[in-house]
């Protein structure tokens, strides 16, 4: 058994995976919501926010599909 396996248990890794997943989802929703807010209120297209939000969504979906087929 290696030293990292003795120090870090599976619960810690699962907690880190879940919190990172939730943070990614919240970040994507926040970026897309701010994009829509600026579009409807300020009547301005903010392409950088759209790019960030869509990148988060696409990466999340690709990782979910990849992990589904590899597990």
C-alpha cells in the first residue's frame, strides 16, 4: 500500500469529486445566467460569458459520457 493511500481515504476523494462537480454546475449556471441578464437588461451580447458557460457545460457532459462508457 502506497503512502498516499494510507493518508487519503476514499471518503475524502468522493467528497472532493462531488464538491468539484457541484462547483462546475454552479459556475456554468452563473455564467449563463449573467449572460442572459446582460442581454435582457443591458441589451448587450457578452460573448465571453457565453463561451465560459458553454465550455463548462460541454466539458461536464463529455466527462459524464466518457465515465459512463469507461466504468
